[in-house]
């Protein structure tokens, strides 16, 4: 193989290495984006849980009061819907946990 042929082979190999490097960079960028999304989901889940805890706490306190049946039914519904929302938030937190670096989902 003469010098020109070796140069062509090396050029092809270099092009392949550069293409692989670009693909690795793209994978890294996607992974970093998922990590950021995971952190955002965890923060949102934490804040939402705080708000839901307050709603549920007030609802439970109100249910201890001497209220008419219609009002108690409404407060019970609020409490149950807040519990459903808390379950969705728990799923969001679980997803965020799976997205942490080093975790095998």
C-alpha cells in the first residue's frame, strides 16, 4: 500500500471516528436533558405534595366540625380528589427517581 492509499484509509478511519464522536455527543446531550427533566419532576413533585398535604389537612380538620351533610360530602370529595392527585404526584416522583444518574430503570 502506497502513501496515498494509506492516507485514504486513515482519512476514512478518521471520518468514522468523528462520526462516532458526534453520535456520542448527541447521546450525552439527550442524557443530560433527561437528567434535567428528572430533577425538575422531582422538584415539582415535592412542591405539589406540600400543597396537597395542606389541602388534605384542612379538609380533615373541617370534617371534624359539626357541619351539614352536604358540606361534609363536598369536603370529603375534596379530600378524596387530593388523595388521587397525591397518587399521581407519587408516580411523578417515582419517574424522577428512575431518571437519576446511575439508576438502572
